[in-house]
C-alpha cells in the first residue's frame, strides 16, 4: 500500500491540527488550575492573617504593658563618663541582645500554638549565633586553600 504525496500532506496537517488542539486545551486547563490555586492561596492567606490578628489581640489582652510602653529619652551623659563606661555599656548591650525577653516568649508560644492547634508551654529558649558570627577568617582561608589545592582534570 503506497501513500501518495497528497495522503502524506493530509496526515501531516491532521497531526499538526491535533497537536494545536491539544496545546490549546492543555493551556486552558493549566490556566484554570493556576486560577484555582491562586484562589486557594488567597483563602489560606486570609485565614492566616485573621488568625494572626486574633493572636495579636490575645497577646495584647494577656500582656497590656508590653503593647503600651512609654519610651524614655535618656539624658546625654558627660563625655568622660561615657568613655569610662564604654566597655561596661558594650557588655550590657551584648548581654541584652543575647537574652530572650518575656514578650518574645509570649509571641513564640502564640505562634506555635496557632501552628499546632493546641496550647504549648515554652520551657527554655536561647538566642543562637548566626553563621556569619561563627566563621573564623583563618579557618575560612584554610578551607579555601585546601579546596584550591585539589587538581581537577577535565576528561
């Protein structure tokens, strides 16, 4: 059974039209799926936002002193006292930055409670160092030197 030129052209046109129709139908299905996912994401975001607002009001009810705190402006210290107290002040600032405040513990507990769906109790919490504070420049340079010493041959 031999195919003539006209049969081949018709077969190619039919395949091309089929591919085109498949592309159009898949594209519309994809757009519908994206629209549904977008709506579902917006619903979830609205639910999380409302839960967060409820938690914020709950935290405000539990700890009203934390939400309304007057900020006191410190009086300028004399220069001589500031220079003498600089190491002590630096240590106090570092100590204050490392400790976890009770307000932060309340917020963490509320977030975990909202996530798990049941009341939680935080028994301990501590601040961790960021990876950038841990890196020793000498150690980093040593690792760079070792990695650069490897011979990588292209095959």
